[in-house]
C-alpha cells in the first residue's frame, strides 16, 4: 500500500465483491491488494454496497460497530471475521450536505459487500470507512447521486460501488475455472466491457433492454446498480475508464473498474 499523501483527485471504483469465501480464492485477494497498492492513499472510503437498500439515502455508522454478516449457510469461521476500520463522521457530514434529505442509521455496520473486499485492499483497517445505502435501483437516479457525491473525490475520498458485474446465483457453479462461465454471463460481460470502453452511459443505464442476456445476468439488478454511482461520480473522466480485474468466479463476471 502506498504511503503517499493524497495530493490530487481520487479515482472512483466499481468492484465485484464476491462472497465471504473470496478470501480463500488463490487469485482474487491478490488482485484486490495489488489494485489498492497502486491507488493514492485515501483519506476515507465511501462505500455503496449492493447489500444495503434503504430510502431516502441512508448513512451508516460513523463509529466502529459490529459487522453485518448478511449471509447464511457458510462455515462458522466466516462469521468470525472482524474489520474495525475507523468511522468517518466528517465524511458523513459532507454527504448530508451534498445529498439533501439523507438519513442517519447510526447502528448500521459494514455488510459483506463492503468489508469482504476491504479486508483484502486495506487489511490493516486503518482507513476510515463510511457506508451509504442504495436509495433506489433506478440507474439514472443512482448516476445523479454519483454526480452529487463527485466533489468528495477532490477531498481525498475514494468512492467505491461494490456489486457484481453478473449476478445470477442460480448459475453459480464452483466447478468452473477463471475463464469459464455460462453463455449469458460471458455475453453480458463482453457487452458491458464494450459499452464502458465506448463511454456509452445511456446504453448502460438501459442495460436490461440494450444488453444480451441482461435479465439472466441480473434477475434482480441490485448488484449492477452501484456501477452507476461510480460512473456519476466520475462523469467528467469516463475516457480514463479501465478494467482492473476481469475473468470469472464460479461462472460470474468479477469485472471491476477504475475511473479517474
């Protein structure tokens, strides 16, 4: 991890976060760690996870509280993970100023869409973290929220949308390798990569109609939704967009990207 102080605008990220067993994958944790090491060190992380929907926009705990183990049926050791990152009350105040009507949910800890990748990216838990909710699944609405949050990037805040580039749990297959996936997952991933490279925000916003296999890739759209906060937060720099992680995990696309 770089010790360089933040002196310029932070990028905005969208990452595919994986389930708790991500920590056991031979490849993915190292990819996340290397990505974080290449980033300027943030003053704080603002996390938007697919696993928290609440309207109006909700602001989570600004102090260290227990994690939210929002998954079932896993080995007990996954429920013993701890991530005691500092809270970010100053960042919460800035979010309230930028997004009118935001509500506080002071006892809401980080869910696995937040802490699972952060454990790999900032394992010392020494970067303040604030999680906010998805107040809607409407892509255009989330894009506008991202635009409102964009000034935070000039204040050293790393904005991360955490979802999964394809997410159909009925298609999950632990027997598949990193380059193996069902046709619908590969088709959507390829389409999404092309749309991002072309800066086709309108097409991405209308992904359920414009993409191949959109409704198979996302039977429910909450895991694609955080992408639009990321794109809105970096709307003036979409030409810098690049995929930092690609490939598949149990058949799902783990494509992750950086803008700025």
